C-alpha cells in the first residue's frame, strides 16, 4: 500500500513538474511572439491609439511599399498623418521614438513598437490631453512565417455579438436597431452594397446614414415622391437651379430614392458618376429615370449623395457624431430633427452592439455648440427656429455672426446692387426676429 501511495505521489510530482515546464515554455514563446510582432514594419492603414482615442495611420510620402501599402518612416509626424474615429485631433507632435535601424529613402522605418509623444484634444470646450501615439497593430495582414501564433483558436463571434464595423449587416442586425423584418429583408443587400461602395464602414457612419434615410423615406415607405401635383411641385417646372429646361421636367425628375434625389442636375450627375463606375444607365432618359426609385439605385443614390454629390463627405461628420450638420446638409433645414431623426439615431446607438472604433462623443446631448452649424449663418438661424432649449443661444449666435454685416464685401454697395440689397434685407429681417426672440 505504501508503495502504491509513493508511486502515485511520484507520478503526481512529475505531472506537476511537466506542467510547470510547459507553462514556462508557453510564456517564453508568447514573449518571443510579442517581441517579433513589435519588430514588424508599420504601414499605411495601421491602427493607432492616443490614450483612449482610436484611429488610423496615414502615410503621406511616396515611398516603397510593404505588402502593397506605403511603408511608415520617421518623417510621418504631421497632424494629417493621424485620423481618429471620434474626432480627436492632434495639436502638436514631437519626434518618433523606438524606431527601426533600417532605412527607406534615407529615413528610418517605423515599427509596431514605435511611439510618438504629443498633445491633442477633442472638439469643443474640452481640455487638451498629453500622451503618445502608439500602434495597435502594424497594418500588415499576412504575418511573417517567423511569427507562430500558438494555443487554442479563438471561436468566431456570432454576428449578433459583433459591432457593425467592416462587415455586412444581417437581417437580425437591422431588426435589432428598429427596422421592421419586412424592410430588413427587402433592403439588406442594397444597404450592404451601398455601405461598401461609399466607405460607410463603421458603426457610427452606418447608423448616422440610416437615421437620415429612415426619416427621408418615411421608414422605407417612399422611394418616389408622391405626385399631386401640389403647388410646390408645379413650381419645379423651369427651375434653373434644378436644370429644368424641357416641359415635364418637374415630374420627370421628381424626388426619388431614400434621400429623394430631385432635379435634372442631380440625375445627370448621378448618371455620370455611375458611368465612371461601369454602370451604363442614363437616369435622365425615360423610362430609366424611374430606376432612381427602385432597388438597388434608390439606396445607392443615397450613398452617392452622402459621399460624392455634396462639397463635403458626410461620413467625416458622422465620425464627429454631428447629426445636426448632417441633417442640415441632407434636408436644407431641420425638418423632423427633434421628433424623428435624433431620436432614431439615439435609439439605434442604444440598441446596437458597443463599438470599439466608434465614439459617440455627442451621444444624447447633441448641442449646437458642438456642431459645424454653429458657425453657419443660415443653419444657426434655422436651428434657432426649432424652439428647443438652445433656441435663445442660437438666435444670439446669429446676431453675433452678423454684427458687422454692413462691412461685408457681399453687402457693401447695396444701394446700387439688387442682389446685395436683397441679402441685406434678409439679414436685417432675421436680426429683427432674433432680437425679439431673446428678449
């Protein structure tokens, strides 16, 4: 009996020793893997962080590539080199530290372990932060063979556990954020195609886009403007700003698509854009003009308007969580902002999976002071008319922005210029109303 107990104790001791040895080997391998990964060259598109702010690294100089992407070097230390998803911006940068000893075009290469001290801040009245830009990854996709990832594979997350970044949305994703089963089934493929084609590749971009198209289309009901004709619709005829030059252009180019693309000008621009992408359809000709109100073009045209048509890419303002400015550019004002667009966005954010890449910095408050509209004469005046708790400060901002309007080149000489006189009258009318509202 004593012999059996001794043998069992010996076997247990050997097992424990082997286990300790294996654990030590795993730790040594993990440390080696980490060291090897830190020596990878950092390339264009590498993920970065500055304190809690996540973003991407952009190589601006024309240099040789690694894995088909521009290789990072120590000269890449300008503010435009770094884009953060939450709108965080660098204010000042020093010099790269812990870079490699190899050179590309006489400049030392950046490694995964390299870092760059600096100062940056979020928009608005928020104090600056001191820290350092670090690489979260190297940007390389195919790891060198010398890096051997060991251990049990991590099971793939189910779609409902993933955020919406860099993947197609499933029906379950769309219904979870408030879209009906019927519309999710109908629009899923067209939405995913639009997200891909127009680089709406993050949670925050997709949700901001959906908040707008859901409102503009009456929750996917209206892909084509209902023709009366109404008095407003009769006014479409002959409008030069819509490029209407033929009889019937008003109805021919009525609002179609989830964002209600309207007018010959826009139909022509969309036709030219799609032809540049290999789609040979002339949306200015009948009956192809009606395709603007049919899947997939009813959705795709919304992505085009969002990313290509305007003088700005609205994804840049989605990244800044600026639904106020996005609404203004989509609508020309703020129709439905308080009662529908903003609540829809807030609800979708609340019901979606938490995202590590998207930071909803204005979530639930969305103040006009944090919006690009704060500096826009037309936008700030229209926002003031919403009768919110920010109406008075918006009217006051309009007065402040127009305080010296008589000195503006666009107003000076109004006595002899009809357009300048018209603009002066408009400003004075609005100023009078603003003064009355803030009493």
